[in-house]
C-alpha cells in the first residue's frame, strides 16, 4: 500500500508531466488530441492520489482542495463525454 509520501511524489510527478506540454500553450493544447489526453491522464493521477491520502494528512492541510481534485478526477474518468477542454485548460493554468 502506498503511503502519503509516495502519493505526494505521484502528484508532483504528474504536475511535472502536465507542465511538460502545457508550456507549449493553449493553442497547441486545443489542437493536439494527444496532448489533451496526456494532460487529462496526469490530472486523473493527481485526483486519484488526492483521494487516497489519509484523513489525518488531509486535515493537516485544509487549504489544499483535496476533495475538488478527487471530484474532478471522477468527472474525467466517469463522465468523459462531458469533459470540456476549456475547463481542463483553466485547471491547468490555475
């Protein structure tokens, strides 16, 4: 079983993965389906890792939107037909 430290590492690696292609800009993101999928996949990793953090860890960092990250992951995975790339891009840049 993965611990909080490993999950944080997963989140940081996913952020690095997102930044790798997000740095190319919104226009490239909008035009390249593979980059969209890459970024969405890494957002899913962030949401999955966030959802798996221990409750005591989450309680120590209430300023981090743990539930929002997990909820967004659920939309990306289970409601993929509703995914709006504009919203995805806004999440990435914010």
